[in-house]
C-alpha cells in the first residue's frame, strides 16, 4: 500500500465543493471504482491504496478539478472521465499487486472466501459493477454477495441494499397467499433474509427495512426504475425469463453494484420458457467490465453429503448426455 498527497489549485471553496460533491459523494465514487481511500483537508488530498490505483486516482482528480472551472460535476461526468482515462487498463496492468485476501467484517465475525473460487468471487464483486455467480446449492453464491452488500453499505459506498428474486413457484402450487405484497413475496426471499439476520442481527435488519435502507422486492417491480448508489442482488436468476433478466441488468445505474446468482441445473420455469440466466451467460460472456464466477461440487461448503449429492448428479447428467 502506498500514499500520495496532492494539492488542487486554486484553493477555491466553490470549486472544491463542486469537485467533492454533496457529502463527498464524488470522492466516494472515485474510491469505489479505483479501490483507494481519499482523505482531504481543504484543497490538500491524500490518496492511499495500491500504487497503480493511487496514480490513476491522482490523475483523474487533477483532470476533474480542472473541469470544475467551467462545469458542474455529476456522477455521470466522473464515470465518463474515468472511462476516458483508460483506468481499467492501468489497473489490470498491476492486478497482481492487489492479490491480498478479501475479508469482510460483520457484527458477528469475519467472513472470508473458502478456497480460491470463493476468494476470486469476492475480489470480482469488489472490482466489477455487474457480477454473476453460477453454481449448485451450498457454494456460498448468495451468502457472500450479501456479505459484500453489507460491507459496501457500512463503508458508505452505497446508500441502500436491494434484494430481488423472481416469484416463481418451485413446482408446487402454492395457491392463494394472504397478506400485503411484502408478505406474499417473503417466502421467496427467505434465504436472503437468513443471511442478513446472521450478519447483522434480527432487530437491526428490521430497522433498516423499515427505513428503506434495505429493500426487498419481486423482480417484476424493478421495471421502469433506475437504481443509483445501490447494491443489488438478484437471487435464483435461473428462474428469470430472457426478457426479465435483460430488464434487470438495464436498471443498474451509476455508483451501483449488481450481483446475479443462480443454479442452471435447478430451473423451475415452465418447460417452454428459456432461462434468462442460461441465455445471458452466452450473450454477455465477452463484455468487458462484467465478471463471471462458476462454482462446482468442490466449492460446496454445507454438509459433506451435499457435496457428494451434487457430484453424483453432475456425473449422472454427464452419463445421460453421453448415452443420448
């Protein structure tokens, strides 16, 4: 880790306010994208992080401050400035510098990825705006995504967490569900709630839901919205249609991170409908800035029997395909 200090001149309070943004939101945006920490007093700024990230941040900050003479900065302008500066190439050139283990602090302890695949998944979520975690039950796809969401919220990188699932019956006819919309959707979102309760405690989660800091919604309710400064998790994405997952991915706004999780071997959609997750893995596989993590039986962290069950099904399906 290195630090660099820069002075932004002239020391004009109006331009500095424009540069930093309300409640330093512009600085937080640069921090999130470049994985650095920025501290300031007046026009003196100290940037801390991996050497290449610090250099990139300082260059972008100088450029953005120069532009405050003529225009009002917005999240969109900052995003475009970082794109124009080829930030991603600068960061990729020294990716090996940032290979330290990712660990997330919660109220009830430290959460780390178990094994290289889970660690890689955490690193990708930290450094990419849109992420896919695909694999069987028990591999930590959803749990680790929720941990990253809580970490981003606690470090003020996002303003809210949005948890989304498609409300598809898992083969069983549930019939009439009483209650308001939240109560009708709750059964589908229970795994997300369980992860939140484990990391934050029941009372705190309920307070955050009441205040709207944590929002729980069925996928259909995402249409027409643009989600800025949010950490969005779409769980059970194998049960989205092709139209639904396209709609969801185009909701992602500036300052947001999206994680899409699912298991393409457990699709509950009617047989005539194609899984949106299965299609999107082909459509977006070569798009820069989107990360994909694929989990297998070796990544299962539940009861050892679950790992053996997943392996048995994988072997059976391979044999079945070979026989056809």
